[in-house]
């Protein structure tokens, strides 16, 4: 991703770069399905397969986003707990309601 700030954490950048690669790969597949030189007859005949492939691509992209967001959420929770451990009066309130505590 071109627009990352220079001080962006490497692990977050890696997740987004991986996600960008997946989206770019799937974009190329979809562009092949929509190629202007593909005949209407071929589009009609392969329509059920095209629909199934578009659905599979959509699910793969959604899954990749979920993985990237899950990793970020877990990492944020860990960092929050690390901060809370340094604040004694807040530690008891947060860790008693948190599954990780």
C-alpha cells in the first residue's frame, strides 16, 4: 500500500500488504471474466460457473479481511491490558471483566 506513513508498524503493514495482494489477484481473475473479447455465448454458457467463482472470490476476500482485523483486535486488546496493568485501581475493574485476565 503506497499511502502508509513512514513510521507505520511493520506487522500492520505486512497484514495490509498481504490483503492488498489478495485483492489484486482476485481483481485480475474478475477482469478476465469481464474481458471485452469474451464472447456473449461463452459468457452465457459459463454464467453459473462465473457466479460461483465470484461468490468464492468474495468469500476469500471477506475471510482475508476478517483475519487481518482479528489479528489487529487481539493485538489491541493485549496492548490495552499491558497499559491497564500499570494503572493499579483500573486493573481490578478491567481484568475481572476480561476473558484474558
